[in-house]
C-alpha cells in the first residue's frame, strides 16, 4: 500500500446549485463588464435557458457567439477570439455542457496571447492569465465547470489535445439540474460514462492509504451504478440532481489529490474521437474495459477492491474479470456500445498508435507501462 503524497489543492469556483438559479447571473457578473455569451448549437433556445440568461443579463453589455461543436473546434473558437479582441470583451460566459465550457477556457486564454493559439494546446505557451469565465451548466459530464482543464480539437489535422491552467477555473458555475429534462438519452448516457471513467482514472490504479480519496471515489462509482439501475427514472429531479453533482465531484480535483492517476483510457479515446468522430463518452466505454483487461495483473488489487466495494461481489464471484464484466453491464444497461465494430468502424490500429506517438503518448498509465505496443494490444481488444 502506497502512502498518498503531499498535495496543493486549489479550487476557486463558486457553485450555485439548484432550481431557479440562472437569474443570479445578474449579480454574479459586474454590470460594467463587456460579456461574450458563448453557446453551442442552439438547444438552449429550445429549453428556455437562452431566455433565462438573456433576461438575467439585460442590464449588461453582451455579445453572442454560437456554434461551438460537441468536440470544440480550434478553428471555430478562433473566430470567438477575434470577436473578443474586436469588442474589448472582458468577461466570458459559457452556457452549455463541457465542450462549450472547454471552448470558453481556450477563448479566455488565447485572447490574451499574441502567438498562435495552438501553442497553448501543444504546451509551448503555458497559460498564466486569462479573461474571467462564468459557466451555466446544461449537461453534466466533464466537471469542466469547476476545474482548470480544457480539451480542444483541431479539425484540419484531426488532433484532439488538452491544456490546463489555474487561470481558467470558472469564477462561478450555475448548476440548475432541471435543464437536463430536455437532454437526449444519448447525452445522458455519455455523461454517465464520462463521470464513471473520470472516477476510475483516479481510482483504478494501485492501492494507497488515502482513505478520503479511495472512499469518496467508491461512493461516486456507486452513485453512477445506482443511477444506471434507476435509468427508467432519468427524467425525475432526484435522478438529475444526483448525476449533475456526481459528475462535478468526479473531476473537481478532490479524489485525485496525492494519489496515482491513469488517464490512458482518455488519451486513447481522444484519438478515436479525433480520427473517427465518435462521442467522447462512446470512446471511453469502448476503451476502458480493454485497458482493464490488458492491465489486469497490474490493477488486480484495485479491481478486486472495486468489485467488492462498488458492485458487491464476494466469494468466488469476486474476480478481476467479473468486475470488468460489471462495468460493461453498467454501460450496456444505459444503451452504450462497447466495441468499434458495433459503431460500424473498421479502425486502423496502426494509424491510432501513430497518432498517440506523434502526441508524445508513449508511456501512459499510472506507471508509464502502456507503451505504443501495449496501446496497440488495447485497441485490438476494442475492435
């Protein structure tokens, strides 16, 4: 058992959680700010969120930018950066899911950088300053509303990269779970998978004596498992509020404090999204079981602990394989497919591995044991 290490925890985001909270925008953003209101494909105009935001912001000077993609495109976001500069914007308001919020973080950082914005995603420019950001969350999944991470896709080259900085933590996040009512089953399922995998990336490594981190991670995993079993009640307020808060807690930094982390599933999944256009959540559901089977011996103790404490396995039923089977059953129960073939994709394993290598992803996992050759084995399992 490994002692969890020293850590420095920082999370400045104010959370405003609950019904009828969007109106608080009127006081959360100073009236003298020039605000860029960023959103996605327009669904907020159908679910009442756009009207609520507009009403709350009627005394502010606001500009709008719409069309942020589900995997936010670098090229699209640079148009928003130009808008910021042309109109002396000094506050970014992101209204949407994790992709919109991720996009807003890039805009907030790139607007204050004179070079090529892609430098930020290649870590050639380390972000030390950014415009302030506020978030109105409409789709729970990524936890982006209260963390400093962002994932951006360069459509021209099919690259999906990330950056992180304390400078892009949102100042506040409004989490009104009632807006989830209009989300599709696909969106809800993707959000659940993302939440589950965020948690496993920080938990399914090797044992530590971080009692808070280990126990809280297990509680979050049990939450997702319980919500999956209660899938038929996904339109109820109780179900919605619990997913929204669980998703936030999975990636606000707490459960990963001082403990080993994996993230191989995400890194490989990012390449599949960039190359084949699959939803982020879909790629995670495909890759996670493949990673766990490939790394079963290394992760044995934690797989058994998870099987016991999350899925209630015991006796002869408590095996690494049965734990992985339970994860797959959870994903299947909410309508998520588990192989590339099921999505009609004949993946080029070599091309995906080459993309990983070109992005420096050659020693993935909590111990760096997932080399390009191991990644190829994982992808073969995922076909």
